[in-house]
């Protein structure tokens, strides 16, 4: 899955992507993909739409 790397300032294909749940407004859960940048190894997030 493609995500934006803040350190490289470009979109890249995420490495080792896993689906996680984050806290949202009002105590709700938000789905997201968490992985790392293949170039600089910075943690990347991509918020996913609800099911």
C-alpha cells in the first residue's frame, strides 16, 4: 500500500504494512495501516476508510 513519508516528502510503497486500530474522536476506533519507508526506515501511517 502506498503512503506518504514525511521525512522523504514523497509517496512510497509501504514496507512491512500491518493493519492497526487508532483512537478517534469520541472514543471511536479508526482503521489504519502502519509500516515503514523502504528508503529511510521512518514509520509511516495511512488512515483507511471504515468497513
